[in-house]
C-alpha cells in the first residue's frame, strides 16, 4: 500500500507542476487552484507513504516520478524538444528509481 500511495503522490506532483506552468505566475485562478490542491494532496500522500518507507527512498522515487512525468508532459503536450541528452537524463532518473525500489 505505501508504494501505491507514493506512486499516486508522484502523479499528483506531475499535475501540480503542469498546473503551475498554466497558472501564468498565479494570474489564472483555475490552474492556480489545481496546483495548490495537487500540492496538498501530493504532500499528504507522500507523508502517508513515509510511514512505512524510508525517507530517502520515498523522496527520491516521488521526485523522480514527478521529474520524468513532467518531462513527458512537456514533450507530449507542450512541444518541448526531445534530444538524445534529455532522453538519456530521463532514462537515468528512471534507472535510479528502479534501483532504489529494488534496494528497499
């Protein structure tokens, strides 16, 4: 169950980061509300997962899901560039997440 909570927290990190982009420096109310709600929910789920998971593992996996997921959102929906270096960086983050999960 803690891994499911952590995964959901990571997905919500993608949501709030994307909403932050669309909030236009907090001038658009709806994306700003989505961002704040997403942050609260993401932190709550992360905190809940940390009851059973080590701090370093939980935080690393959470930020990794958010980073790679936000990268994918940027590429797919925001037409951000896809380069070999960016793909390699995302792959290394995923490899770190998998390694950390196996080590726990």
